[in-house]
């Protein structure tokens, strides 16, 4: 008989947020350290070919029907509803389907290895055998990571955070360190795929071990059962197209740049975009961290308690994305210059489109994650399918006629035309938002834009030529933005006061504990 443990959804969300932000820190380290070191040891065109081959590898995952997210939602809902008897069948059914998917991905990847040079239109100056070998090894690493994350989705549905977040953080840091060591040891583009194999293998072993321990500790059976295969496949019929098109749409840019402009331009786009995209998890991860708790709430029938929290979180996210987007619009050229050199900055027009895409895309992605966790699997899948199809079509067309500028403009246009109006409506209907809630969101968005415009003007003429000067400009931008927002927004002032009271209460409790000790 299962004896499900007592779960604190608040602790699950907070620990989840902590480790999600820890993973953001890992992404910063990876993006800002690995790229310049890689360019130090690997020729620019060869590294661009490796990055473009990574797009093709991601394309292989288009056969992934999005089962992991569905499985996490169903496990969390069943666990919240104390339906422990269905958990083993859900888990084993998900593993069976994912095992078949991984086998197909790996076989397809190994088959495509010999075609990589022609697909990327590599010139004779690039050693095609190196790119093929790196790609084949990356296929193996992707397969192991895919299996590891399939098991991790079950564990997250069981509200596991610390047991998964801490090992993931440690293994990810180890993978980065291994990449750097291998680069200095002369492994070239083989460094990254070797580190990926290490990361995928360790995470697979850990997640499988944790799952076995968790099931046994709660008295749940580990006996194989596959009676939920049909139900999961039925749900993934909706997520398949959205997941496939989404993966393809988000991973075709480097390939198109390599085909249209040459492999040497791929690192230019990557360098300009990495600085901006590295901040995307900062604003998306709070929504992701809440996903297990929201599914648990849905199963327990206590969803109404989350309405106010989610409205506040959405407004906070609006303030954050406008701050970050406006800051990079003003300072990203200097950041790239100091980081990897001005030759790898794609230009202000491309930068502006990337910043706008960051703002709109982060908001839509965060809200869609919430909708998915609340059980709106079919609706979110339709939105992602339509948006992904439009993005791919526009990227191919715009890339052919307008080059890099068209390639980065297409995702923004697709997101605005589809997700920009469909996602807020779905989000509001699920949480039963009224006219007042929508007015609050629109008002705070306008306030944030006004504050960002004036903050941008304050640093427009400044040209920082050192890291210290750049940091000072970023602090100036943030300070002016926050000050103006505090002046014009009563909601922002209320959040500051709430944060101050919370900080005082934490300090007071800490002082009381020290005195008691």
C-alpha cells in the first residue's frame, strides 16, 4: 500500500526556483566562458560548422511528441489527487514510449552523419571528418540526455526538487569544466560532444536511481505496467506537432545562416544572441518552477488559491523582461565588443529584433507553461503548432530575401501574430481573470515601456570601453528604470514595500534563532 509523503507545494516551488536559477548561472558560465575559449582553439569557420550541425541534431528530436511534459503534468496531477495506484503504470508507459523515440533518434542521427558536409554546404577548407565525428558523438550524448530527462519528468511530477536540482547543477558544472579542460588539451570541436556524453550518462544513472528509491520509500510498486500507453499516446497526439515544429523553428536559424551567408557568420549571430538569450531563463524559470506545484494543485482541486500569485508573477515578469530587453538594446554592442570582439556583433538592427523577440517570446513561453500545467494541453499545443509553422515559413522566406535580419525578424513576427494574442486570452480564461486583471497587465506593461525608454536615453551617448564602465552603465540604466517605475506605478511601489517587509521578517527570525542558540 502506498504511503505518499506530505508535500509542501510552497517548498517545492521555492526549491525548484532556487535550482532553476542555479541552472541559469550554469548557462551564464557556459555561454560566457566556453564560447570565447572555443574560438581561441577552434577556427571560426570550423566552429560555425559545428554550431550549425547542432541545429541538425536538434531537428532529429522533432519526432519527440512532447511526452515528457505531458508525463510530468499527469504524474503531478495524480500525485496531488493521491491516486498512487496509477503512478507506476504512467511511469513505465512513458519510459516505453520514450525508449522507442530515443532508439529512432540515435539511428537516424548515425545515418545522417555521412551527409552532414553536404547538408551544411561545407567548403573544402573545413575538415569534414572532424565535424562528422563530433556530430556522431553528440548523437550518443543526446540519446542519453533524452532518456535522463524522460525519467526526470516523472521525478519532478513527484515534487522532487532538491534530489534532482542539486545533482543537475553539479553535473552541469562538471560538464563545463570538462569541456574547458579538453579544449586546452587539444580536443578541438570534440570537446563539447565528449562533455555532453559525460553529462547525459551521469544524469541518466542518477535519475534512474532516484526514481527507484522514491518509489520504494513510498511503498509503490516498481512492477512494469503499460496500461497507460494508449492514454499517453492520445494526449501526445496534440503535443507532437507543436513540439516538433517548435524544436525545428527554434533551431533552424544557424543552419539557414550557414546556408545563406556561410558558416563563418554563424558565430556572429550566436555571439550577439547569446548575451541576450542567457537572460531568458531568469524570467521564464519562475513559471517553470511553479509547474509541478500547479499540476499538484489541479489534482487536489485547490487551483483558485494560485490566481493572485500568478497575476503578481506575470506583472513582475513584464517589468523584468522590459528591463532586460531595454538594457541589451542600449548596451549589447559594447558587451559583445568587450567579450569576444566587435567583429562578432551582428549590428544594431539585428540586436533590436533580438531584444524585442526576447521580451515577447519570454512572456508567451512563461504563460504557456502555466496553461500547460493547468491541464490545457490541447490548447497550448495548437498555439505552439500554429506559431511554429508560421515561424519556419517566415524564417525560410525572410532569410532568403533579407539574410540574417530576416532570420531574426521571423520569430518575433510569428510570436506577435499568434502567441501574442492567443496566449493571454487562454491564460486569463483558465484563471478566470476579469476586466480589472487585464487592465492591470496592460497598464503595467505601458509603464514599464515608458520607464525603459527614458532609461535608454540616459545611457545612449555613453560608450563604455571597460568591464567596470559597462557595469556602471548597466547599474545606471537599472536605477533610472526602477526609479521611474516607482514614480508612475503604485503596483511597483506596493511590491517594493512587500519585499521590504518580507526581508525584515526574515532578518528578524534569523536574529531570534541566533539569540536562542
